[in-house]
C-alpha cells in the first residue's frame, strides 16, 4: 500500500505527492496528523486551525468519494511523529510514503526523522515539491548559489520558468467504491477550545471556493492591481493568502490561471499582470530563503549584525499596539481588523510593522509572533520575511532611514478614512478632513473616547535611525 501524508497541501488538484502515489494500481491511503501542542508552540492562530481542519474535513469526504481513506492521527508534537507514523505504516502494510516537501526547520527535522524510522521498516519515502512553482535550490546564481537578493532572484526565476515550464497535476480519478466519512466534529481528535470545527463564513473552505476567488480576481481586478492593491477600502487584492497558506490552491495554479487570462506570462512591470505575478515571486523568494538560511526559523535576523540592536520589550506599549490603542487611526484600524477577522491587508501589514519597530522600537519578533497567533493565513516564510523587511533586519529590507509615517500613510492609502471609520468606531462620525489627525476635532467636541498618540512620530523616527547608525560605529 502507498500512503499520502497531507500537511499544508490540502487539495486534490496539483498535488504532486497525491498524483505520484496514485500512479499504478496499488492501493492508496491518506493521512493527516493533528499536533495541537506543536501548533501552539508555533503560535498557530485558532482561526487558522479551524480553517485548516474544516478543509481536512472536506478533503476527507472528497477522498472517500474516490475510494481513498483518510486516516487521522493525533500526535501532540513533531518529536512523536516518527514512532506514530511507523506504527501506522506497519498496521496498514505501507511500502511507500509520499509527501510534499516542508521548508521550515522543525518540519524538516521531523521529516528526516520519519525517513530514518521508516527506512528500518523498508518503507520508501518520497518528498516532492508541492509548495513552490520552482523548488528551493532550483533558482541559482551564476556561481551555483541560492539568491539572497530579490530582484536578481526574480529575473532568474522568470528565466528558469520560461526554460523549463511547469506541470499542473490533475486530481486523481476514483480508485474504488466510495467509502464512508465520519466528520471531524463527531471525533475526539481536536481540542474543545477551538470551538465549532467550521470555517469562518468570511473564509469558506474548498478548492472550488479558492478557484472561484482566483477567477473573480483575474477577471475583475488583476489588470488594475498595480494601482489598487495598496488601498484597504478597495477590493483590489486576490484575498487568496489563506488558501495558499493551507495549500487549498497551489502557486502553480495561480501562475497558470494568470497566463491563461492574459494569453501570455508577463515578464516586466510594463506588462499588465506582472505586479501580481511579482507578489507570487516574492512568496517563492521567502520560501527559498527559509531553506537557504535555517536560522530564519529560529528567531534570528537575516542580517546578523542587527541582532545587536537595542530593541524594546515594553509590555504596555506592545499591548496598546496589539489592541489598536496607539492613537494613530490607520494603525489602530488595521490591528482591530486583524483581531476581529484574522486577516490584514498587505499595505496595512507594512504600516503596523513599521510602527511597532520604528516608532515604538519594539523587537520585530514580538510582532511576528503576534501576527502568527492571529492570522488565518499565517505562514512562517512570508510572515518572517515581511517583518524583517519592515524592521530593517531582513533580505531586501527597507533602508534603515526609511521610516513609514503612519499619518501620511493613512492619508495616502485611505484618503477618505473609509477603512478607518469601519474599524475605529470612535471615529465613525468624524469628517474626512480630520480622520487621520482626529485629536483637535475630538477636543473641540469635548470627547476623550479615542487615545492620544502614544509617541511623537518625528521624535521616534530620529531614535530609530540612531539605533541603526549605532551599528556602524
């Protein structure tokens, strides 16, 4: 028997591990491992766990309809996985294990241990690329090394893709009579603290839903993406990140659909659709970096010298940022949106990350962890890459002297304050002319229901620049 181990690739279509396992006539079974303690250690947000498990439930039904049973194991930590998996393989008579490659260091160590444990039982392990269009190690410099800078990586990525292309794997056909499926809600597998194992209505699960969102975006928004993507009050982004993070849709499917929509694969900023493709390439870049530099998975900065920065760990200031009580409307609106919905617009992620690190001078690790604990699309590579970019410690980081002004960012990207008034209810009735600097207007009205700015941005900016300049001495 062959066993397919699903992880963050919860789909039937374009799933290399599933496709290779289903080649031939040998019986196929599937597996998903629930690891609550490990998930908590990795700060996995409850909303993300519910979303993922709702997709597992749907996947189980779909596999059962194809005659493929999905086995569930609850194994609290990765350290316990090799023994539990070896026991299951022995019980089922598994001779070959198929899984898509993991890129994070803990997951890689787990998979190496699994390979060693199963080798003792003569079970072959096959690790395939299901998380990237081009696998880590495939896009190299002229000297044969992996890239550490995005722009040359992007050029090389496009060149390799043009030379080699890629294949979209079809979903498997039925391999036997349909099987019964018992919903997860009826099983004693999952912590009761997660509540109902149904996806948030804002985020329906399923490959059909992911493809629907992709097609709507490509039909309605991709051509204007470069102009609209930075405005949170406009539906200008694909909102596919939760589906990519859970592997409900693959990046290859996204690239293929873009190419089909345009009739070509864009190669430069001058061509419509390239700006969105470039965001997918950024996603690839951060994933490749995680493989190249394993310490990125260990709370270490990309730029080693920045480990000496005198970051603050002020718990009160951090709490004000987390709760959206900074006195800067665009920051507070973004954080309240995150806390309520489990998602944040990418421009807002940059604004709030810059505010935490450059205005409050708080360590980016606290912000990175908080995002992971709240985001439905939490992904270590993208989250770490984005935080280190904003903090000035990462690959292609913004120069240390570039510090986002939260007020002008709000004025530029939410000019009428539509997004702010949606999430900062204290400012719901404020005129647009005052929404980004509301405090004088509030004072005139005799109101004290919105906090004063917790820092003076101009002063905080100078301090941030001094912090980084001190590294040069």
